[in-house]
C-alpha cells in the first residue's frame, strides 16, 4: 500500500479492495485449481500433451481460475522456461485467419509467413508449429488458452480445433489445449473427428455455495488490511488503523449478524447462485452508493444496490429477447413461483399449456423451443441449478428431465420487463402478472 492511500476515504479504499483482482481469493475452488495446476505442471515437466475444458455459468470465475493457475504455474522454473502461452478469444479472433495471425504473432514467426501461400488452416498451422522445432524441440511447449471455446467449436468444419488436437497427438511439439466456456452443451458441438482427439477432461465449477460460504466470500472482499504502510507518521498511522478498524468491525457485524443484510445475501444467492461476479457487482454498487466521507455500510445500502442491479441489468436483456424466450422465462417463474429449480421438460409443458389455451400460433417444434431455452442459458438469464466440481467427461449436458435449472430473473423484474416489451401480446402480460400474485 502506498503512503498516499492512507489519506484516502474508507469508501475509496473499499472500492480499491473489491476491484483489485489480486485481492480476490478463489474460495471453494481449491480442488479445481489443483487439478488444473497439476495438469499444467505435467505438461511443462514431461511434455504430456492434453486437452481440457473449464466450464461454468457466466460469472462463476472460470477466467479468474485459469489466470490464477497460469500465474502460479509461471513461478515454476520448468513452466516459465519452456512454455509459451497463446491466449485466444472467440469474440476477438472470430475466424481462422485472425486466429492464425494471433498465433503467429505470439510465437514471433510472422516474418516467416510473409509471401507464403497456404491451401488451408491445416497446412498453415502445421507450418507455424514446425518453425518451433529448430534447436529446442525437446523443451519447447505451447499452451493454447481458448476463451469462449464454444465460438471456436461453432466454426464451419472446426478446422482449427481439429488441427490443434492433431498437432498435439503427433507430438511434433508438445501442445496443450485449454478451453473456457459458459456453454452448457459444449460437448455436443464437437464433430466426431474432433471428439476422437480430445482428452475428454472437463473441469466444472460448482456454484452451490451455502450462505455461510457466500458470507465468507463477501467478508474477504470487503475486509480491509489494518496494516499501515511504512513511511507515514505515527498520528496518520493511528488514524488509519482507527478508521479501518471501525469499518472492519461494522462489516463483520453486518454480514454475520444483521438479519436484514443476510436476507439480501440469501436472495442474491437464490437469484444468481454461488457465482462470485454478481456478488462482486453487488458489493461494488453498494459501496459506490455510499455518501462521501466516513460512512459505514448498512443493510439498506445492500438492498438498494441489489434492486438497482436487478432493474438495470435484467430489464434491457428482457426487451431484446424473442417472444418465445420471454414466454419460457414466464413459464419458469410460474412453476412454484420460481422458488425451486425447474427442468426443461417442466418449462416446456407449462409453455405448451399456455400456448394451447391463449396463443396457439406460438406452438413451434420442440427443437426450436429447446434452442430458445439454451439461448437463455447462454445469456445468463437462466443457469444450471448446480454444477458438480472436479473433473468429468466432455459429454455435454442434455436438456432432459434430470437436468435442473434456475431462473435468475425474479417475478417482479420479469413483470416490469414484459410491460416494457415492444408490442407484447396482452395475454403474455396477464400471464406474467400472475407470477407476482401467486
């Protein structure tokens, strides 16, 4: 901590603490962290080629987990001295051409590609990898990190994925493929030839935290260090410790014992599940709403922040949905008023019942309804009820009776969204309004 920070108001110190990624502990991700770290250690030490998918709902900490593991692995001599990390993103590198350019740029072989003409992705990528063999073929390794892995899997022919896995199997240069995705059924997107070369390792991030675990994460984000930096006077140091001590004491009492505060966290946990990102957003908004000065956080601040999040984040998304997607959300809320997990089958049955009685023209084929449901999962408006932690097979998740999901849009916000929906049918408005009356 710099000496100047001692003079900052507590509000600014708290905002710095919450927003600083280095201060965010990956709580309850110990086993997943160790599994991934062990795999990368074997890769850097023995050149053991592998491929793995890290999946979880949006905001569950997938990217944070991967970056934390890369940072820790980078401290190992074998990894730092022999592994080149190529980080790609499905939104930024939207086609094979831009992806290959990024790979060549990271591997510093762009000049070797000038003036050459390749017949396709396979030939160009094999040529790029072959350039790495000279001199240090026994020690050099390449780790490919593919964010938004599902976007790479949706490309026609999946040439890039196939070639990367083919190179990994050929062991011309040790290659490891690490995919990160929020897509529930990512395994179903892979072609047979790609699946046959995949290691089928799958790390799923669990999001079924208890309230006590959720409170512990919130405490770690809000708790400030009382250790004053060197180079400040005794008076400033005592004042700093006093202000921080008062803040920490209030945070402990608020989160552990205040029933109104805990009810806000319970609702947040029910709506968003045990995902770190929505909790970070809640605390950031609550602290930002504090008046300037030495104000202390209250349960009312958290409640206002939660309402602001629900209104400002969910409503714009609702207005951009198709009418089928909107009706599926209403159907999910009608099942036990949205208080328990739902299956695709139960939502589909409720949707069909409504269409048969009120809007028969919305009775589309089951496959289309299923794709609309999957779109809600990808957008984060619905999420799996729980994801088992640890490693598993890359088999995808089938939307059947056994798989359960939760609707992340509360009834009152859904009603507001339906009321603001452009050209919304009156029958849909009345159907949604009944969600809040049940």
